[in-house]
């Protein structure tokens, strides 16, 4: 339990009374108090008195005490008020309600965050999800979206605080630090939330981190899940979105798993199968035989939907020049990019090649 939570409540209550009020722990240590001079003092005898009458309000040594509810027949904290009169009892009762509510809220929020983190990290059995959710009064069936925010370069610990301020509903939305660079955001959404709205949320996250902390990020979005047990899969999808986007769509900083297309399939293929595919497609000459200008022309041709006139206009070349280049590509590879089937094969081959290059880049050095 954070003592800051207790102190925050005490500060709000002290304006309503001239009595000293505060909280001590089970060892008698004063952890929060309207009189800062008492902080850190040890009242071991008072702690024993409270422990011997757990459910009752007691008076001892000029103060009135009442234990805050805990688990079983023990207490972790007790509220105290100066005085042993009826007003002290009334004030102690009111402070007890306020502090107990704050304690319950804090612990429920903390437990819920830990619970959600265990789900997305696969650290809890599926059957236990139902049991724990019931204990925490956690809705198992509600639409939720998972965003994975990856900080590019050096991570900033302040990013978690900034994102928690963006998502203030602590009982429905969760900002979870996964590691030094990754932060998972689990947000409860409405049933009619669209993909565009999820992209807009991700864009807001990116803009806030960039403007407030000058952090560059890549954000992956998993598919919307309607049950708690689906959160782990949605989190993995957000991870995959970032990893696949890093290979096939390096220009984008927000990647939705549902929009990965064929890149997701290629990413899951074994490298040996990819190598066989490339050797079969480029029987005449390997892909490496094409120079950078030719590859640039090919990519522009794909970007403009295989339209010769539009591509030549974008490349600032004569239409006949582009046709000549396409004929040269056909001669080198055996594939005519003006034919739809050939174009598909070539496009996939380019993506497979890019995937293999990324795998080689990340392979550990073996000397």
C-alpha cells in the first residue's frame, strides 16, 4: 500500500477539523499524519492495543484508534485521531470510511493491473482467469483493444506516467510497463468501435509522447477482443504487427494487425521454404542481378497499380522508356510485370527477399 494515498486523504480531511489525524502501520509506525512532526514515530503499545481489539474502536494514551479492514483476523493499518471524546470517535469513524475506501480502491487497482499483466504475459491458467476476475469484480466479457507502444531508441520511464494521464479510468483502462522499451495499453471500448477510431487513439498516443517527452514510437494494434482470455492473443498480435511492419512497412509508425496482409503469412514461413521459392521464381537470374534503378522502377510500377502511363508520369520518363525497362526486366527474370499473375509473383518474391534480409540482419554472429 502506498503511504502517499493515505497522506493525500489526510490532507483533504485536515481542513475540516483542528484534531490531529493519521495512519499507523501494524508495528506502530506513523506512515501518514496531518502533523508532519509525528511522521516516522513508533507507537508499539498502541499497535498492540489495536491488534487485541481488531474490530473495535479503542482509546489509548489520548488518542482514538480503529483498524482499517484487511485480510483475516489481522490488520495492516489503523486510523487514529487525537482525543478520547465522542467527537474523536465520530471523526475517527468518518476518517476510517474515507481511508478504507482509498485503501480498497488502491489495492483493487493494483491487483487488477497485475491480473491483466499476467493475462497478456500468459502467466495465468485460463481456468484461473474466471476465478480471479470474480474476486476482483472484473467484467470478463467486454470489448477491449490492446496497443503495444514501443519506444524507439532510449526508453523514458516517464512515458508510463504520461500514458496513465491519458487513460485516467483506472478500473477499465490499464497502462502496463512490459520492459524498458515496451508499454502495453489495454483499453475498454464500445462494441461499435471502428478500426479508424483505434488508429486515432494510437495517433493520439504517438503525438502526446512525441510532444511531451520527444519520444519516437512504433505502435502495434491487436484485434479487438470481447473476452479477457483473448487479451493474450491480442497482445501477441500487437507484437507481430510491430515486427512485421519493421520488415515490410518501415515508413509507418502505427501498424494494425488486421491490415498486415500477405506480410503476416510470409513472416511465419520458414527461411528454407522462402529460399526455395526465390530460386524457383528467379531461375534465369537471381534478384540481385537487378540494379537499384530497376528495382525503384518496379516498386513505382506496383505503387501505381501496374498503370504504365501513370508510372511513367511519376518517374518523369517517356512511356516508351518505361516499356523498354519492363521488357528488360522480362528478359532478365522471365516475368512480365504487365501481366497480373506475373506481377503478383514478383511482388511476393520482393517481400520474401526483404524478409530473408531482415532475418540475416538479426541473426547472431557465428564465427
